[in-house]
C-alpha cells in the first residue's frame, strides 16, 4: 500500500482553510501498466517506471507516481473528493 498526503500552506496566508490532498493505493499487478503510464505520465516518469529491473519495483514506482499526482490534483481541487 502506498499513501501520500500534501497540504498547501499558502492558503493560510489569506485566512482560508488549508487545502489538503490524500491518495492511497494498493500495489497490485496490472496487465495494462504501460498503457496507463503512456496516457497519464510524462516521458521521464515512464522511463522511471520502466527502469525498474523487477516487476515489483516497476509496480511500486508506478503507484508512487500515481498517488503523488492524485494527491496534488486533489489539493488543487481538480478532481472530486470521495
């Protein structure tokens, strides 16, 4: 399982509540990992994923990047919170 939480503290300067984002994902094998990565990740991020020498390393890198992106987007309120 991989989890990330991020807070934008700049919102407090305006007296607004802190903006937070959080995402948690289970690390599990996916048959379409490369297709998902090519759609949502930059060339550099894809290279990071495929640079892993073992399946678990590639999966872990994929999910680390995925939760970072989800968390950041939630902080910006660009994706609906569940």
